[in-house]
C-alpha cells in the first residue's frame, strides 16, 4: 500500500470530472475541465464540498491548494456488492460447477483463516488489490472464524476504508474446521462482532449465512432475530445461483415456497439485505425483494465462469428490484470493475432466451458506483461525487495503454468514451485511487 501526505483541511482537485447528478438515475455528466473541492469535517470524515467547472469554482475558492491532473478524469470510487476476501487465493481454480468448486477449493482453503496472522496477511493484500483496481467500498464475506472478521476490520480501519463484512454462519453440511459446531455460540459471536465493529469509523457489519443449505433452521432463525435486534446492520447471502443448489434447497426446506422464501421465513429479507446472484428467481420473488427494499448483487464473471446462468435485467426492472454489480472473487475471475461491467454487458445480451438488451455504458458504470451505493443503502455517502459524499474517488487515465489512447481519442460521445474504457480497460486505467482525500494507490505507467 502506497501512501502520501495526509490531506489538508480543504483541498482542490482539478481534472475532467465524471459523476451522476441524480444518483437514482443512470445518466452521467462529464466536465472536461472541472474542480472538486474536499474538506475534513468535524466528525473527521473528508467529504466533497463542491463540484463543477473549474472556471466557475476557482474564483470562489482563492488560494485553494489544488492537485492538477491534466489529461486525467476524476470519477467515483467503485462499489463492489459481493466479494469473498478469503477466496483471494482460489481465484482462477477450475471446477465443474458451484458445488464441486466449493468442495475442492473454497472450503479447504477457508479453514486457514482461524489463524489471525494469516487472516491479516490476506486481508492486507486483498484490500490493497481492491484499491489498485479502484474499488473503495465493498460488501465482503469473511469465514466462519471470528478471527477472520477481526483481521479484516482492523486492516480496513487502518486504510480508512468504508467496508462491510461478517462472520460466515454455517452449522451443517460443512467440513470440520469450518462448520459451526455450536449454533448458539455462532450467533453469540455474531452479536459480539456487531457490537465490536459495526459503526466504528467507516466500518459496517453484515449478518452472513453462507447459503441456506449450510445453516440449520435454528441458525437461520437465530440470525433473523439478531437482524431484528440490530436493524441498521446488513444481511448478506446467496440465493438462486445454481440449479443443483436449488434442488438441494427444495429437499432441505420442503415447506418453503422458494429458495428466497427460506430467508424470508427466517426474518432475513429486508432493507439492507443483499443477495448474490438471483438468477433463478420467479416473478413473486422479485416483487417480494422489491417490496422490502432488498438488493440483488449481480455477479456476471462468476456466473459465466461457473456456468450458473444469466441475471435477467428485464424481469428485474419490471419488478422494481434494486441491483448493482459485484466481482464475486474468487468464483468471479477479476477484481477489475471494467471486466465486471464488460461481462454484465455480455450477460444482458443473452437475456435468458429472450431478445438480448444492450445496457448503456452509463448504466453499466452506474451499477458499479452510484447505483450500487444506493442498493447498499449508502446513497449520498459513496459511489458519487455530489456534495456531501465521502471523498473516495479514482483518477482515470484514458491513455493508459496504446490501444486505449488510440480508441478513446476517436470517440465522439460520452457513451462511446465510457464503453471503450469498459471493454478495453483494466487496472492500468486507474492512475490513482484516493480514499478520504488521500492518494493510496498509484498505478505507474
């Protein structure tokens, strides 16, 4: 992790600017020569104070210390709605599908996170890798070990990041060393971790059943009771990802109307609940999620890699379902938001047997920034550059590679420019990542 001098109380940042004037609408604005003004407020958080054309704002802020990045573009830091930090080292592991992949790679590897030193080392690498790729906020899975949460939170706190994670709950159908052998203790540990970390600095806690098959009824309903006790914590899990998984859920929970209904019956479906994948939901499921304000974390690289299926954008929009993009590392194949956005475009073109749709480049970018933040119930805090938002942003270099420079120089519209970066971009496109007004990652050309 590279660091620089801490920010002054008020700071200017001059470059071209990309943001969403209305965070609920996927319509971006681009200012070719803009000024972003940030300041540390009384609570210690650095927030954006003003944004607009340099010619208009510069006179209002005389003698403002300003960092000038000519030829570069300041954009919101990316928000990842679903990622597994303990799976960093199993990314790119071959398997015949979701359940074999869990059995052969994920479960054996996650046993190591009972070791605090190991958990700290992986957390540090993972968080630095996220920042190198321009991701400044994420909803993360830890493992079944409390140590994995403590290590992650400490490393995120050190970096002043806005991160959310939670101890994984799994008290059955899991190997020794990963299975919660005492259900009551696993729930007590969850409550302790919430009290220790939720709301500390920029950290948040998520109640985290791994997925329905690996939790008993008692554990799921106990988690629901904790969710009722702490209404401002998040809930995260997986749902309707894989046809074999869905058959297993039907066998284990014959009384439930659907896979999603298992969580609903347990009190785990509400606002601030984020469910990954949501591929095989039916109309009633989507409407139920929309009704309670729950969110779908769309994980296109993972779904393509594991052959799980395609997220249905048209049906989700018709139901009013909130969604945003997620890398789902390590089932997902890249930390890069550009690869995730590109894969989402590909998935939407398939559209589950119906005529494909072409997601607009602005819509793809919104799904990974302002839209994802709103889906995470952090609208107005992260994922945008509006006044009041926390000062987490990326600095894009559209000339990062020879091909990018050649292609972006020939684009005629904002949509073409954004799409060129989505299709051709990788971490080299992120010249700087700025967290809380401080440059924390620099990708040198």
